[in-house]
C-alpha cells in the first residue's frame, strides 16, 4: 500500500482533487478528476472525499459509498458526452497512489502515456478489480479480497495480449500499433 506523506508524489491525487482546473465534477461524497497521465483517450478517476487510503481500508460500512462511486463513473461518461464509447471501470489491486480511486477508462487504450507492460496489464488482467466484485467481496467477506503481492506481481508481468482479440504482440510498440486497428 502507498505511504501517505504530505510531500510524497503518492499524494498527487489528493492535491489534484483540490485543483478546480482538474475537477470534472464533484458532489458531497466524491470528486471526479481527469487522470493527469491518461492511459486511454478518456480516463477519469473517481475519488471519495472521505480519506480512505485503499481497498484494504474498506469495510461493509463503505458499500453505499462504493455504489455511489460506481454511479458517479457512469454519470461522468454520459455527462461528458462519451456514451458512444466503451469503458472499463475498476480499481487497481495494489495501487501506487494514495487515496482510494476508481478508474473510468475508455477501452481504446490509445495514449502516449501508455508506455509499459505493467500499465497495460494493470487494466487488462485480474489486477483490475471491477466495482461490482469489490462490493460483492465486502458483502460476502466483510473486506475486499485482493490478490497477494506475489499474485499482483505475476499479473503485471503477464505476457502482452490484445484485450479485443487473440493477438499476442512482441512488445508495447507492437501492441500499441495493433490496438489502433480496433479504435
């Protein structure tokens, strides 16, 4: 889990949600921001205003908040005029940024910020936890079950594979060229 020191780069999300230029929308419970390093053409982050460090800090009392976070993700897609696109929503199992946040990301993955295999695999493997699975885990187990550190490492090291077909590129440049055929 990310450490939470005030001067750390890992606190960047907290600082960004306080920057009016970065905020897309906000309500009593959440703030939606544009990801500063988007991994797709459209990439939002939904952050709770409550200071929740990560998925491991959640308990059953947070289920309504998580449902609200998911609805906020669906709403921002519509309100920002992206209903024609396909999106993925989810949480990284082991994020490197402090403050719980849900990614709302278009499935084109067309971005100059998508540079590394770990970026790709963080959105296209079981490292990316769907909000409904997080909620179900809380309802069933009282906590979020996340992959172990070893499993997370293995998921991020998974061989590259296109998320829309069976193509297995040699490297990230090959993958990025290939996924343009799906855009």
